[in-house]
């Protein structure tokens, strides 16, 4: 390894974060609520175990993801992300930390949302509509695998949301309402980090520092370390800790929307991805309420001494603004059209 590579790797040295493990099979719900509440106040990150998604099926999801990213670039560009944020995102398409990044994130991605037929009135809404799917001839079984994972991930999300509701002194089914997780904006994103080396000192990252936009995120990763969290974004210097991959577990983190909802009692924590030269794959499932859901301070999270910190906002308009602020304009890809 040359000296320049050694210098690039050096800033990545960091300790590993200690995160709570929440078992969805534990009959002691009070224990789960206590562990989750501590995690949400401390870092907004925790592991979920015993979630019911088999290791065999997760391996199949990752295998199918790899098959897509192994396709020639011309094939992938035929499925380029559209205005509904469905489809393929090339390397550098997303810039999550524009103040500190050079160019953009060194990752490829693929967005899969809630499948809504084009002639359905619901398809007029942002983030709803038909997905872009690789042809079955090219990748047989690919669509079926991803749709099954969407169903499994939503089931896990609803189970976690019940514990979150209890931790916020709400009814367990608070988030089950139609306008919340009854008709959610749920996005599955496959991510591939090509094996390069990050250099924070030069603004080169697998994914720049950011907090997630929505309610919560379920993240499955391979065994390659790369995810880092910063529990105190205002600290100088910032302290970054690795989140260790844990086979069979999902890493769960809270999004900005839940931080708004909880009046900052629960935390949406900054995180980023730094690469060590190995290829890395992850599968993220982002969950937000319905488009019409009004996100305003929860009744259990404000008082006369602690008034609401944010104005009410509808979920759909809030998300659209956040997505448009971080992704490249689609017109930049016109040169790839035939």
C-alpha cells in the first residue's frame, strides 16, 4: 500500500459504538420499551433482532441486489431514476453533505417504492406510482424477491413502531392509523459502494454525513464495516463511531420526521459511510407516514415549559423538498438518452 493510501485510511480510525439490542420476540414489552427509549434518547440507533426475516431470505435479497449492480452501465441507465424517485441512481448522483463533500456520494443505488398502477389516482402523488423493474428475462425472480422483502420490512417496521409509541407514552397502535403506517410512503433502496477508499480530509465519502428524512429506517448490511454515527453533531471535533455489522440483525435509526414529532426528545443522528477499499452492499428501507399526514408535535412531547419547536408540516411536501435538495437534476443525464 502506497503512502497516499495510508494517509487516506488514517482518518477512518474510530471506536465502535455500543448499541442496544431490541428483540421483537421478547415477551417483556416493558424491557423492550426501556431499551428502545434509552437508545432513542442517546443516539437514535439500535439493533433489532428476532424480527422473523430468515437469514436465507436476506442472503437471497443481497444476491439479487448484487446481480443488478453487476449489470453493464448501459443496462442500468435504461432504468435511470425518474421524477418519482424510482429506479437506478448512478455514482455521485446524491450529495448528502454538500458543505464537506467533493462531487457526491461514491455509491450506486436503486429505489423501489409503493407499487401503484399508472392509471390509479394515487399515482398522481409524489413517491407513488409504478416502479421501474429490470426485465424478468434479464434478472429472473428479482422483482418477486424485492416485493417480498418490502412486505417483510413493513411488518417489522409496524412492530418497532408499537414499541416507539409506548416509549413516547402513546397508545401502542398510535402509528397504525390509515394516515400514518396504514398507507405509508415506504421506499426500499438497494445500495452498492464500489471498493474505493474514503478520505474525509479531502471530502471523499461513500455517503456524506446526514440524518435520514422520515420516520425510521431499517438497514441490513453485509459484513463489511463502513457505517459511522456521530452522537453529538455540535461537538468540536466531531467524534465518529463505527456501527458493527451484526449478522441476522437489522440496524434501525430514527429520521428527522420523528425528531420533529417528538419535539427533539428522540434523536435523528448524523451518520455517514466511509470505505476501506472493499466492496460493500446494504439494503435500506425508509418508512414515512402517508402524504397527507400532518406532522405536528405529539401531545405527550410538549408542555408549557417545553412548547413545540417546529411548525406543523405535511409529510409529502416535507419529503419532496428533502429529496430534491440532495439528488442531481435529472436533466444532467440527458446525454445518456438515445
